């Protein structure tokens, strides 16, 4: 869709923005708005051309690199180092009253 940026649109935008523009400012804003609209038109054209291409969220495929899970004997026993243990449990102070 082509949007036409003319003097009437610039005057309307200035009125809505509640700013007073000189003729030079109107000319400058007209050129700048046309450049912005042209950029969006290019994006719209590209969108129509690449609609069949699947989006790439990451340019390089990332794979999980985990080591093999090999079970090993765990030799450290925390109960051996704790002085307050009873029947394979660690004794602690009461926390809930």
C-alpha cells in the first residue's frame, strides 16, 4: 500500500502534534516521512518474496553437548563427618513449633 505524503498530510500531522512548522520544516519533514515510508515499502516487498522461507532463529545450529551419564560409585558419606547423626539420619534442632 502506497501512502502519499503531501502538504495536507504534513499540515494535519502538525495540527495533531500541536506544533507550528515553517515552510522549510514542512519540506524537510515531507522528505523524511517519504524516506521512512519508502523503507517500510521495501520491507513489505521483501516480506512477500520470502514468505515461503522458514525463519531462522539462530544462524548456527546449536546442539546440546552433554557427556554420557556413566554411573560411578559415590564414596563420600556425609554422616561420617557429622557428629549429630542417628540411624542413618542427621539430627537437627526442631524448626517448626
